[in-house]
């Protein structure tokens, strides 16, 4: 009976007024769908056109040039691009192990009654506005970094050959490492929640079979869950990376905002988003500086679009 | 005997007694590794929860002391003259509600299109993909985008530009939840309505929307929660305004932007106001998040 119902096509055309209503509603829905594509196109085109004078003036070296000199009207994107990539990758290094631990805890280890509340708490962490992370970072984390963490790291790691220079310099508390730490806290809940959801898609039969032959929880995780979900886990990590690349307010508070590439992780720097947020209010319409900021926005959009697109492709539900 | 008892030395099956001991040792090692990993995971979770606790504790500690009636009754004033946040609070409410009012219907229609008209069509696949990418796109770029289309051409920062920027952020959030919720509705329900002679649009509006009402409402609440705390897109659109203004064509104040300006200032009373505002906005956003969960659970 249900077979017959499913096989029969829905009656699409009724009497005249209904047909008109159907056409109207259908075209409204389609128009809304197309609007989303137009929106994406408009964002790309508007940023590109806005940045065009700057691309024309500086050409391809704009991407690597490290000058940002409003007085001489010379602008380069090298430092912000470097800062964006370094802080985001460092943030991933800090956040991914924690997120993995949380997701593992929430799917396999925690008692069932605890999974709901702890999961909700992690998701609430994702709901906190980024400006709040900025204030928290500025007033709570920066003093801790400056007084304790950075001197400690300098004492223990500063003299090591090779990596030592990463941990030298005056402990102001702000800088690349602090920005990466705040970013890590911000993207942690996104990655953890995605990983948890992905881990939950593993068919229970697979896991129970492994438990049945005597595997420990960790062995089930390592040999069953991770291989089954590998692509989606990477997708979740890329989602976090996409978030970190474009994060503005939190980074602006703590990174030190200096257009310089330093060898130390304690040194100040900037990111594309932070330089745009800071310099924009001081830029007049029509100037090369404003155009350079829009060009930076275009570059950020391209980078994060690629990262997010890869993430979405990896996170697609597997065909069954 | 015990001196030779090392795993991996000789075939374990050769001597039944030794084989059993090797197995026991191996098993103990596996158990120990398992316990270590479990412990690390618990530590990771505790660290994650500690971040949330630290943020909330700091907000209450600094924010409650700074809260007072003046925060709600007085507008922002120069440092030292006992100003409040009234214009910022009202500005945030106006922009958040208007932005949602513009963005949510569009998101609803896009979600409807994806779930009811284009489940597996090529255009639908592309729209779904682009919407999901926009969902996580940096919000500061939305601010830049709206600046180039609404602020620069019309010669000034305005409240309406802020609303449009927030609306752009609302759309993909509502799309995601609307599509997910509509897809949960059983096909039989649609077929039953269609069998009674209802045209497709009435099936969608009267049957599907009603069945998915709580889910769609959840999406709208989450969207409000998200844009209420957005700072970056407003910096270049509504800019912020230290005076009382409700005009949509003038720069408009908002809580996040005011917090941003005050938190970095050198004046203690401004920093206090920033903390009060931060507490307000976080409580509001978290309450909306929790409300969204409650609404979704009420579906049952």
C-alpha cells in the first residue's frame, strides 16, 4: 500500500487559482535560492572591485610585501597574511587535541546522564560572542601570559638551539601566542561538537563487534571510529580553521597590532581581520589605503572560502 | 623464570604457562594505555569547561558590580559624567530585530526551496553548498561588503546598513535549520494533504511549516543570538553613535561596538560600563541559546 503511494507522482497542477499560487510560491522559493548565489557573487565582486586600485598599484608583490606605510602610501599584505596563517595554525595545534579528547569523552567515556549537560556546556562556549573572548583574553589571559607563562617558557625553552628563539623576547603578555591561545579556545567548541556528531554516526554494530572480541575503549576508537570517520574529522578541523582565519574582535584585543614579522611567538603582530578592523576607521573613502584594506578582505575571503569549501566537501554525509 | 618473561621474546604459544603470562602482561599494558587515554580525555573536557567557567566568572565578577539602574536609563556620556548604555542597548535591539526581520524570511524561503523544490537538483546542491560556506564565512567581510554597497555609495554610515549586514549573517543560519526541519517531516504527511486536493504551496505553508514550526523558531532564535553579539560587521556599517538616535539613516549605536570602544579605553568608568554591557549581552545570548534548545525539545 505504501509502495503504491510512494510510486504515484504528486498531483502538481490543480485548478487554475491553485496553479497560479503554486507558480508564485515556487518562483519565490527559487528566487530566494538564487539570491544566495547572488550574495556570494556580490561579496566577491564588491571586495575585488574595491581592492582593484590597490592590486593595480602594487601588483602581485602586494601579497608578500611587508610594508604598511600610510604616510608614503605604500601598502603590502605580507605581514597580515603571515599573522593570519600562523595564529590560525597554532590555534589548531592547541585546539585539536583538546577537541578530540572532549569528543571522545562525550561519545564513549562519559556516563550517559552526563553527556547531555556537558555537551550543552561546550555548545554554549560556542555561543559566546567573540568580543567577550576579546575582553576575557585582554583582562584575564594577557596578565597570566605576561607574568607566568611567557617567563616560564623563556626559562625552560628559550635556550634550546633552533626553537629557542620562538620563546624569547619581552613578556608583554600580548602577541602571536596569546592570540593563538584565544583563537584555540574559540574554535574548540566548534571542532569538538562536529567531532562528537561525526563519531556518533559510526554504526553501533561495528563498535560492539570490536568490544566483543575484547578491544579496550581506546582500541575501538583507534581502530574502528577514527578510520570510519577520518574524512569528516578532517572536515571538522578545517571548519575550525575557517573560523580562526577570519576571527576579528578577539584577536584585535590581544595580538599587539604591529605590522612586523618577529621570530618570537611572544612578539606582536597582526592578522588580516585585525588590521582591517583597526585601520578602517582611519581610512578615507577613495584612498589607496582603503582600497588596500578591501584587497586584504578579498584575500581573506578567497583563503577562507577554499578552507570552508574543503571542509564542507569532507563533511558531506557518506552515501550509504 | 620471571627474568625471561618479556613480551615478544619467542613464540608465545610455545610454552603454555609463559604464553598465558605474556598475554596477561600485554593485556595489562593495553588496559593501562586505555586508562591513560581516558584520563587525558577527562582532563581535556575539564579544561574546556574551565574556559567557560572562567569567562562566566570574570563576567559576573566584573559585570555585576558595574551594573546599575543608570546603565539602562542614561545614554553614553564622556568619561567621568556617569553615563549609561541606553542608546547602545536600544540600538542593538533595533538592529538585531530588524536584521532578523529582513534575513529570516529570506532564509525561510531558501530553506523551503532546498527541502521542497530542489532536494537533489544541481542548482539546489550548489545553493546548499554556498549557503553552508556563508554560514562560517568571516563576519568582518560581510561588514566590508555592506560598506561597499550601502555606505560608500550613499555617503554615510547608517543604522539600516547595520541591519542589512546582520541580515546577511542571519540568512544562512535560518536556511540550515529550516531545511533540516522540513526534511524531518514524513512524506506521507505531504501526500495525505495532496491527496485531499491541496496545491503544493498550501501543503508547504499549512502542513509542513506548521509541523516544523518549533524547529524553524529554533533557527530564528539561534540567528538572533548570533547577530546580537556581532561586532565586526557593525564597525563599518552602523559605526556606533555616542548620542541618542533612532534614525535608520544616521550612524547607530550598538552594545558590541560600544563595548569594543570602551573596553580598550583608559577610563575606569568606561571599562566598568564595558563589563556591564558584556555581562548583559552574554546573558542575553546564552539565554537565547538555551531558549532555542527548550523550544526544540517542546516539539515532542
